[in-house]
């Protein structure tokens, strides 16, 4: 889980570091703007899908319910 967080932070830092180059190159390159825009849209959609995924939470809740069931099960 933490790998994803650091991956997203690293991507944000990488894009921030491209700012000086982008400002210099942007007026001369429509292709750069297109690539940056498509990447931003794809990346945002992917990140939103990761955030909306509740698989990890559901798995953890299932484990908790199983543990609670074994703890509260009457002794035979």
C-alpha cells in the first residue's frame, strides 16, 4: 500500500521538476502539451480508480470478522 503512495508522490515530484523545461519548450511544441495533457488525464483516472478500490479494506474487514467470530465463539 505504501509503495503506491510513494509512487504517486514521486510522479508528482517528477512532473514538478519538468516545469522549467516545459516552460521553455512549451511555446515551440504542441506535441509536448498534448502528451502532458493525455498523461495527466490517464494518471488522474488511474489514481482515482486506485482510491476507489476497496478490495484492501474489505479483505481486512473479513479478517477482523473472522478473528472476532473465533474469539466470541462459545467454548465447547
